[in-house]
C-alpha cells in the first residue's frame, strides 16, 4: 500500500494504545471547554515571575482559564493573587498589564486597587476598604467585610515563578504538583534570585497542546538547522526523556557545540549556578509550561489557551538578578539568537505548529497523529507526548486516540508488545 | 557649509530609502556594504508587561553578515516584507563627520507560505510599526550606517521572522 483511500486513512494505526491520538483533540470545541473546566481551572499554572513584582504595591494582570487574574505584592512583600473582578458589578478592576499602586488612579487613592466604574477600593490583601457613598445606598445592610475580592491560591516557587490556581480545593503544593520534574534544575534556579530580561508574546492559530507537543519532542530537530549542526552526536542522542507523575517530563543534558554554527561561539564563558558550561536541560510541565535552560539563558513558555485553534504563548528569558551589565548583555544575545522573535529556532517552531493548526480544523477528516517512536526513552523517543496524553486522558476521562470513548489506562509498552505478540500467535 | 549640510541630509535620506529597497529585496550584501565596520544593529521595544526595554535581536556587522548568509539553511516564512519608511529628521553634526536620523516605519507582510497558502497567499497585513533610529559616519564622500536601532511599537510578532527589519 502506498497512498491511502478514506477508509485506509481512517483505519486504526497498527500501533499500540497511546502511540497515536486523534486530531479531534486539537480542534473540538467541546473538548476544549472540557479542558478549561477539568484541567486549566483545577491545577497550578505559573503566571509570571516575581522579578516582575519587585516593589510593594506592584501588580501584574493575566488570564487563567478565561478568568481575569491580578497578582499583587503587598506592603508585607507577600505576593497574592485575586480574580481581577470587582464584586460590585463585575467590572475588570485593573486594565493595565503591570504597574504599581503607590500612585493613585483617576478613580482611586494611592495604595489601593480601585475599580474605576464606581470607585470601590481594595487593599493588597483583597479587603474592601471603600464602598463609595455606602451609608447613603446600603444603609447598614452591606459593609466592606462582605465584599472582599476573590482570593486565589498562590505560591512563589522554583526560581521565583508565581503560580496560581483557581481551585481552592487543589490540596497539593506546587512542589507536590511538580512531582520531582523540577528537581533537575532546582539547584540552578534556586541558588540566587533570577530576573526577567526578555518578554514577548505570540498568538498562534493552533491548539495549545500542539505547542506543548513540540516542546516535548526533539525529533523535530530536523526542522532546525541550528540544532542539527550544534547537536546530533552520540551524547545528544543519549539524552534521557523522563516522565513524572502528573504528565510532566524532563529532558537530560549534553554539551551543545555552539561553535559548529557558522558565526557562533561557545557559550562556556557564562552559565547558571551548578550547570556545566554549554549544557541544556528542559522541563515540560502539564498542562502547558516549558522551562528551557541553555547554559547562559533560561527560557520559560507560558501558554494561555484562547480557543481550540488559538493559543497565546508568552516567552520569557531570565538571567541572574546579580548579573553584571556585560553578563546580562551576553545572556540576552545568546537568548535572542535562538529564541527571540527574530531568532533562528523559535520562528521555525512556530511555523510548524501554525501548519498543524491549519490542517486540524473541526470539519477535517480525522488525522491519526503518531506518537509511536520508541528509542529507550531518549531524545527522539516520543514517550514525552505519550506520557502527557495518558494524564490528559485520565483527567478528561476521554481516550486521546478516540476522544468520544472513555479513557482506559495505558499498559506499559512492554506489556503492550507482549499482548500484541500473543494476539499475533507468536 | 549650509548648502553642504543640505546635500548631506539629502544623501542620508537617499541612503535610508535605498537601504529599504535592499532589505525589501533581500539584497543583504548591498546593505552590509553600506554599513561601517563598527556597525551595530538592534531591534528593541519597551515591554509594559515587564516594565523593561527588551532587545529582540541584533549584533555587530559580522554577526548580521553571518546570519543573513545562512538564511538558505533555515526554514523560514518566505512571505515578503515591504517597508514604508518616511524620514522625519536628519541632523548633521557640526563637524560634518556624523549624522543621525529618525524615520517612521511600517512593514507590511504579504502572505505566501506562512499559514495556508491556498487561502492566505496574497493577503497583506501590517507586520509591524516602529521607527528607525539611525546613526551615520561621514567620511569624505562616503556615508555609512554606524548604528541602526529598529524601535518597535508592535510587540505581537506572532510567528516572527528570520529577516532583519
């Protein structure tokens, strides 16, 4: 058989459970709503970095599972998160991406979050401190203690990232949620304070999981001239791709040969604490977070799913807060050469997922998206995606390969091979 | 001297506009030829998200020559970019040896292969807006770029590009 007709194209691949997914998971509106409700509203999501909230009264705004969120640093220097929603009439309180409440706003006094609509004000702990003309309107029927902001679970963890959960009953810390997946980089990121030096965002017409898939698999190095020329040696192909509870993975390191790329140089002059020069680790956390440490620069991708075929990706670059001016510039240049919006790799990755997004629309003939490479859980093994979709299937109770059916736990690959051999009468 | 300054201003304008054509048409070598040996290039924007000035891209002449020479080895969005540039101000130093210019810039992208070519190819949209902040060295009859900052207003570049702006 060479090319295939409709039935052949739609036939179940001759692979094991978990080794393919149905493209419907990347395009279906109902599945997307299910994901927001059962995954994005339930778990820990990193939303920014503490260096974006340096001073008391500074704030950042963002969106989690369509909910507007504000993160503020109080005068006690504690970072807290709230719904960015006024309890009076539901207006979004803060419209700016960032700022500081030490200065007043046109409707509000300094050091308060004030809704511009009717000037209700809140302190940095979410307590309502002013209901305008309260006595005249509410007499003694309502007071400030009854109309505080909706506070969200919030932790600062792992190199200063700010994590938020909409789920009051989450019951686990970020550390427990990470299930050990972050440990490989914890010494490098926790040694001393980090600082964001790069931020840009992209809105891409593809499902958020397609971006996460791309971050989870390195087989797509064929897309990147830079990676092929600076990697692709024995050590490169030996890198381990390890799964952790909760659908997280991380990828082991090797020494990147930057000077193999024409015009580029070794980056051994600058690294991170405890990280050997020119080394490269990556962590992909469920449901859509990426930490990527290449020697001198840490990249972090945070995703905000906007629709079945639309995702906003925020790209941050981080160095050490203690960097000299020269070191900081070096980190910026290293970061941008690959990962900036004009960098060599990021543009290529974004082109690829845009192409996937164009192909996977709700009316499309089903595509069986293959995740079936096995290479002893090394760099071109696709176990990272299989691991992710096992967790995804569990949480949604949908089979990734047939999302209209209920999820069945994946047997281990070796068990699947044995079952397959038995079925074939071997 | 006043007449000479006027001539120099015209030459600076002409250089900026000709460089737009070189960049539009990927005549990278012509662009590099018009840059001094100590040329420095940067694309920057202020991010109100993180309250910081962000350098998106850049390097010295050797670096820019290197990355443009390797474009054919990379997978890129080949959708053409066209610059609409208006030189707002040219200032010639009192000694006549240097100049600075500010130009308004809009870059349009006409889709070719960046999304779904059957549907989108031929569609033009604004790729970015910003300014060129340029500095020049004037040496006898020769004017060369010493520094180019592409100062962006646009901060959502989505897929981005491999090409210098």
